[in-house]
C-alpha cells in the first residue's frame, strides 16, 4: 500500500488486521494471532509519524472517522497515561517504539482520547516490514472492563482484610471506588427522608445530608433493594428535580448499590461522574461486591456493640451494671472538671430488701426491684445515669446538680417509690445518701462520702435522704 488512505472493510492492504492480512513481523507481537484480531483497533503510521491507515474498530474506540484520523499524528488523537501501580515505562515505550519502528508489547496504558472517551488498552507495536511505506503498526484493544475487574478483585482483598481486622472500611471503600471507576464516590446511610454521607472521595463531605429524590438512584435502591443508575441526566424531563440538581453539580451519570445490614436497607455505595461518557456498564454490579463487605463489617460492629451493651447493662433493671457505673462516673467527673459544673452522686438502697426475699421468695424480690427501677426511671432526667451496683443497691449520677438539687430530686423519687403499689409485699421504701463533687473532690471520696450518708440514713430510721457533711455530727436531713 502506498500513500495515506482510509481502509474499508475487506479492502486488501497487504498486511492489515482489518482485512485479515498478516503483518510481516507477526512473530514480534507477543504471540498475538492477527487472523483473530479483527476486533482490535489498528493504526498504521508512516515515516513522519502521521496516521496513514485505520480500521473500523480504531475509529470506534477513538471516536473519529477514518478520514478524520488520516494525516494526524498519534499525539493529536490520544495521550497514553501509565496506569497506577504498573510500569510507568509502558506509555513511553509506545512512543519510542513508534518513533523507531521497533516492536513493543503487549503492554497496558490508559488511552486518554482527545475529545472522546478514555479507556484502558492493551496494545502492541510492530514493524510492518520492508514492502510497505508504513513505518509502524499499532494494535490496541479496550480492556477497561477486565482492568476494572482486576482492580476490584485486589481492592476487595484489601477491604476484606480491613473488615476482618475490625477497621472502619467506609473511607477505604470510597477511595478504592473513586480510583477504580474514575468517578467521585461516596457512602451514605439512609436517615429518614435523606441520606447521611459517612465517607466521600471529593464531591461530598462527611456529615452532609443528601435528599433522596423520587425515582433517583438512591430512592430506587432504598425502595427496591436493587442497584440503580442514571446514564444521562440530560434525557430526564426539564422540570425533573434530579436533572436540575445534576445540572448544578455538573453530573452526567450516577450508579448506586444498596448496603444491606441485618435484612434492612442500611445505605448505599454511590459513584457519580461529570465525564461525557457517563458511568460504564456493570459498574453498579461491581459496586455490589464492596457493598456486601461494608454490610458485613457494619453487621459485625453492630453485633459487637450489642454484646458490649448487654455486658454493660443489668438485665433485671435495665440500668447500667457496676462496671458501667464506674466508667460513667469517671467520665462525668472529668467532664464536670473541664466545664467547672456541679455533679452529684446518690447511692440508694431498698429498705429491708432481705426480708422481702426471705418472706416472699426471690421471684417476688426481683419483681420489687423491677418495679422500683421503673418508678426511678420515670422521675429522673434524660441526662441522669442510673446503675445497679449490687443486690438492692442502686447508684444515681446527676450531672449539673449541686448536692441540694440532688437531694431534692432524690427526695421526689423516695416519695414516688413509697407511694407506688407493690403487690403482695405492702409498702416499699428507699434510703439514700447524697454527695457532690465540690465536697468530695475525687471519685473515691465521692463514692465513700455518699455511701457514708446512706449508712447514716439506714441507721437513723430508714426511708430518708441524707446529704453528706464533712462533720459527721452535722449531717443534714430532708
């Protein structure tokens, strides 16, 4: 073949993959069977570096007709970019091979098409031989789907290891998806009528709440549990809120896959793009692998949190247990110290509880405990902390309350318990001791002084609340 010309399907050229010919230097193409390469893109370059031949697959991948390609230099059509984590010499190797007419390949690089759709390609370069004015032949194939599948496979291993190690995987998955799919990526949790962003690559920020618009990808994921996508927002009706929002942000396409946790639709993994070509096919199905691992990680954490909560709660009363009491008191004391705010502790004891158990049995005793706990829960503030520290011993942490405020609150509770109906056991009463942080100064002293006040109440008539005083004789009663 001589001169620069476009090749029509079936037109003989003496060595073009488009018409089933064999490039003379076939043995230099890494074993590629050119007779089976009709689906590959084919470009031939002359000695000046200009494109002199192109087959239909090349025109499809590069988004230009053969007539448009002929006469252009390769750099005017496509820029090769090395793939992250791969040999950065691959792109340069092609340029050098084309200039020298030598064989290179097979290699991989991202073909950044000028004015077209980028793709990841596997390519080879060959010397077409001496019987043609062609200087070099470039064969290339779009392997973006295969490359993404490889990247997804490796990323899933990293995410799986993070899940097994109980690491927070949301930021990791968001970053992996953004890199693999060349899109903005975020992970959200469904929250009422919106979706709370928990991790994001670029576009959104953690803590943002997004609207779940009717018929949008998030809405469809939450409603159906199935992956959803919008390929081209510009095809939606002009008045569509989805289209208006996409126009403001410059979106062209979106894909989303639901995250299921414990049988409920918890949230979604989402990728969005501003690229003209939109989201590649099957992206939402690849996202599903990440969503499954996220769901597993969240379910594991929720199960662990539930176990920890059970371990921290007294099953009979629903109050915190002794360990929880110590931890919460330590935390509230530190908070009060930083803020300079008051804090009080009340220790309570059911009067003659041993007699109730001995005379009526432990089942009745347990019911009395449940009933007393219910009364206390009804009269305490949301910020108060109730714990069961022993058989019939209860602790009440009152953040922000001075000893006088605490005595008043505990006195109301004492009267409520005394007035409550306790079937089969008659009237049940409480004794309590109160001390505040200003008097005690340390956690040990606070507990010891409150316990001393309780002891005084128990041995001076019961059914009363005593506020601790440093002068034991000067203990004040309510």
